[in-house]
């Protein structure tokens, strides 16, 4: 049997393939012009929200370990998680690559299929981008546009009030054992929470860099403090966090507080409103917003300052 032919990855060939794939979902009538021109055209009335995420091989993923499909999925999912953080509707994304020299077309196709596997779930069109190559590792940059859901105002991280309940969706810690490349952006959950709780939902953000670090950011933006309760956090420590703790001798609590890339939602809501269940959304109380200071109440009832530990990109 002869060797399989390999299709090299010229920019024109990539663009031809993308045009053939109709990467704009069929339901995306709001996309007036997609891939193929110098800019895409989106029909959007009212506010438009914009976010960007850059992911680097060796920092946010390991291409040799995870493969092109999973990397593509994570790249778009990170930006979709930003939409969840503000309870807004993903509209369209552009994708830019810095490809390692010698990358094959099949590899790029796997990245796009990985992106589509999650983007289509949220009716998010992929409408263009840019492709270059260089003698370094893979870099992917996503620019995401979003709009408010009908009747729902974007939820900011700066509205937390003293007396609010602090809650999270899902479990925390140990993401490097797999969740960080295979998580579900909480877009649908955020919409349900915002629709159910209305103005009683005061602040929200996604947990990308670790509960303790991201909580400090919410408190700083809102000019408040918080007390996390170890006994409550114990209920949301993931099995992966406990597995990691057994291997590296850090505590499961430390993993839950500082591992990062959980991509769950951190929520500050009126105490009474937070007691209202939200259909199909698992919500877990982890603490309370207070006037000042960011503290941890340990299992024995003591309170200690909570260090803002997590992933810092620039150190």
C-alpha cells in the first residue's frame, strides 16, 4: 500500500475548505456576509458585547497530549464561557491562527470541527479570521460578539452587595485532569438564572483563574468583601481535585480554591432570591458577601484572610 498523500496547509486552501464547509450555521440569518471577504457583516440591533481570548500551546493546552480537535473545542468554549459570565447570547466569532510551520490541512480541519462541535450548540456563527504560520507553537485567538437575550440585561461582576449569597455552578478543582479542555460553557444556565432571579441577581463571572483569585476580582469591582465557608466548599470539591490532592499532597480545598479553568459561574445574589431554584441548574452556596475583607471560614469556625491564589498570566 502506498503512502497516504498529505495536503499542505496553504492559506488559500484553508479558505477554500472553510467556504465549502458553510461554517456559518444555516439558522444564522443574522450573518449577512461570512467568510470570503475582508470583513463579515452581522445584522445586530442594540448593544453588542465583544471579548477576545488567546490560547497558546504549552500554556493553555498541550497539543501533543490533547490533539487538534480538543484544542479547537477549548478555544471557542473559553469565549462562550465569557458570554455565560454576563448572561448574554453568543452571536458570532472570528478565529485567528498562528500555525506552526508544516501544519497539515487535516490538522486545521480538526480544529474547526472541534470549534463547531460546541459553537453550534449555542448557535454561534464562525464568520472569519486570519491565518499565518511561524516557526513556533500553535496560537489561537478568538474574537467573540454577543448580544443581550431578550428581556435580560447583561450581568456585570461589579454589582455584588453586602448580605448577598455567593454561589457556584458545578464542582471545582482538578481541571487539569481533563475538564479544562472538555468543559461545557454555562450559557444556557446563565440565561435561566438571569431570567428566574431578575434584578435579584447582582453580579456574576466565570471561574477561569481560580475561585479565590476570581472572587477577589469580583469583590474589588464591587467594592465589597466576602467570606467563603470551608464546610460549604467541601460540597463542591470535584473528584478530580481529590485525585490531584492525593498525588501532590496539596489539600483538596486548595485545589478547589486555586486550580483555575473550572469555567463554572460565580454568582452574587440577594439572599432571598438565591433560595429560589432554577430549572436544570445545579447551584451551590459557598459563602456570603460582606462589607470588606476576603476571608475563609474554616471548618473549626475560625476566619483567616483568603489569599488570591490562582493562574496569573503575567507574573
